[in-house]
């Protein structure tokens, strides 16, 4: 069986942990000893439901996108997810912004979900650019994104045709200006704020907010497949998780 450090090193080979942004907290965040791993869950978030699945299924490891420890941790109690994992012998590797920035990470998978061609990274690797087969109106393109990602979405009023598309999974709406400067007609991301939609309209670029979960979860599935193909002696499984946000 493979060891925790081997799994960390493999993720590091295509999403270097040293590349994470300075405010991030990626890496081995719960280490129950460098023991052999036989079963691992892969998830976007480590929720109560994911913890229950991991404990009941006797998993040795959780690989998450969003860090299990994030921000200031002033006290440790038995209800904190990291403490629950340690108590139950479940190690945790979180690969957050390093996987966002990876050439085969979150943004690449999102571009693939939208069937973009000629995909390239931006200069800072924070988003990717690709092209549609043929131009679409902003309304038709937004409907297309909704179908590709099975997502409810919001978008601004934009009359231009969409051909070149920037993608940034998760919270990437602050890249509107950079996407416009890079030649994008549209930016597809997870979260968008009211004033950012107004700004996008002023800049004559379409901003599509398709949901944080919806724009990042496909990359979780891809990560699980990568790990399963590399470590055939480990049972990797995508955790039974869905977006915590309800729509009416």
C-alpha cells in the first residue's frame, strides 16, 4: 500500500504546494502518522456529511480542495473537523490554490467542461482562455454554460457576441479587467457580486456567475481519477457531496 507522503508528492508533481497563494493553507493538514493508506475520499469541502462517510467507511485519508484548517484557529475542540479526523485516524491533504493554478487543475477542467479550444493560461495562471467552436450571443452562451455545468447562474447585460472565453473556478470575478485585457469576450466563474456585474457591463465583457461548487466540483472528480490511476492499490472515491446552496 502507498504511504501518505507518496500521495502528497504525486499531487505536488502537477500542483506544487509551493505555488499556493500566500493566504492559503494547502498541504498535509492532518497527519495521523506516515502510515499506509488503503481507502481515500476526495471532496470539495469536508462537511459533516463527508466526515460521517469517511468514519463509517473506515477511510484512512481525505483529499480536499478547500482546506480543512483555514484562517485563524484560536482553540481546538472535539467538534472541529480537523480534530474529528485526527481522533478517527483520518489524515487530510488539502490542495487548494496550488490545484487552482495547476495546468491540469480547476481552470483546465472547467475549460474542458465548456468544450473550449486552444486553451492557454493567463500570464499569472489565475485563469485560462479558450475559444468556442462558433460565436454565440451572450444569452445563448449563458444558457450553454448552464447546461454544461448543470448550474443556476447570473449574468450581466452584454450585447456583444461571445467567442473567446476566460474561465476561473470558484471566486474569480475580480479578474474581469484582466480577462478583458487578455481579449476575452466573457468570464465564467463561480461567484459574482452586484457591483462586479455593473463593472463588467461598463467594460463590455460578459460575466457569468455559475456557482462556486458547480465550477470547481468537476476538478474534484478529475483529481480523484488522477489519484486512482496512479495508486491502483488504494480505493479512491468522490465523496457523496452536493452544493449546500438551494435554489428556488
